[in-house]
């Protein structure tokens, strides 16, 4: 929560985008909610390319940062947190959504202070009645583009909803595996004063946080993949 957490969320977003650029993956921002200082209360984006899921699927969970915030005048170290959810693109999966289960609302896009951005009704809100999940999208001037983006996000969130139920059922047998996607799990600490990143799932500490935050995630990703492979072999 707060401005520092939002700034950290933006830092995480930049880290993933830079790593994706290095892997020649395609990044598309689908929507975001920004703070006055440029942080992200929420940001939704898709990454497409070879091995994306196998390399970034381990990022789901709670990410904790320890540093002196830009808003701190006394030089004290604060602890904040951001949550990451990682979902496969549901277009590639068999997600059945009955049209009658989705209610669509169309309105004019609004800007800061609530004033109308344009005279056309371009903002789209979708509500999925069975799950109570709703998605609002007004980033684009085109109603068609907003609707398409809203549907992509809605499909992802419905998929996540059903997957979380499945995870709860099989949690006992998968408790030793990473990448389970539990967003409440604190998976990692980013300690800026010590230039240290610690992944608590595999007890790994890397003293190269500055490089990692600029997209140099290779060593971290490799360690997570190796650990997960070992755990899966043990559970066969």
C-alpha cells in the first residue's frame, strides 16, 4: 500500500519489460492505474514469446522491498510490498464463457477530476455474473479496442479464479513445488541498502540487485527452474 509500494510496482514492471526486451519477447500494456509520482497501483500487461511461461511463471506472489523511499525525509528504511499474478494467455486455453453471463456497460471515458475525456461512449465495463468479476477499460479512444482489451483481461481473471480453486484442491501434494501461483505467499525480498535480492522459496541470495532491476534476471530464473525441476523429480 501507499506511494512507495506503487513506485516499487513500477520498478518491477520495468524489470520484467527489460528482461523481456533482452529475450526478444513482445510486451503489450493492457491497462494501468498510476499515482501522482508515477507509481502503479495496478498494471496489466502481456508478454509473448518462446519460453515466457516457463521463465516468468515463478514470479507470482508477494514481492517485498526494503529501501529509503523517495518520500522519506529522515533517511529511514521502509518496507513495502507489491503482489504479482502470472497467468497464461487464456486465448490458448479452453475457457468457456457464456455470453449471457457477461453484462456490458458503456459510458464516456473520464479523466482526472471526473471530467469527460470525449463525447463518445468509449469506456467499457464487463461484469461476469457467476464469479462477480468485473473489468473496466477506458485507455483507448475506440470503444472496440477497449472492449477487446476488457475481454482479454476478463478471460484471464476468470481463468485465475478457476485455477485458484484447483490449486487449493491439490495444494497438499504441491506444497514443495514453487510456481504454484499463490499470490499471498511472500516469495522474495529486495533489499536496496545491501544490494541484495533474496528468494525465500529456494533460500537464494544474490548481491546484484542493481543489475537484476535493470532486467539482468538470467541467474535468478535459472536457479528457480533448476530447483523446480529437482522438486518435480522428487515428487514423481
